[in-house]
C-alpha cells in the first residue's frame, strides 16, 4: 500500500498494561526504507517505523497486537 499522509493507528509495545494501538497519526511513504513509513503526530517527534506496526483501519481490539516478525525492527533512524 502507498501512504500519502494517510491516517493510521500505531502499535506501541507493552508497558505496565501491555501493548496498545493508538490513533491520531499520519503515515507517509519513506524513501530510505522500503517496508517503512514516516509517522507524524502533534504530540510526538516524527519517526520512521516498519509497516507491520501500523493499520489504516481502527483495530477492533486495541490491546490485540499485530503479527510481530521475528527479529523485528521497531523503529528506524531518521
């Protein structure tokens, strides 16, 4: 899928309450990493994350995470 400032949900890994999906982010294709997007949100610094961490539809269960690839990268540098 191509992302051009698309509204997305992002999977954040666990803390005390476990992982969760959070909305309010915008994703744009990232030219440096093929399977990644650049995320933007007013409350966070822009960052590059792999596409397995995002969903363009609101998840039905905000506590049920995506399939996490083995040895997965969670974030790419700029």
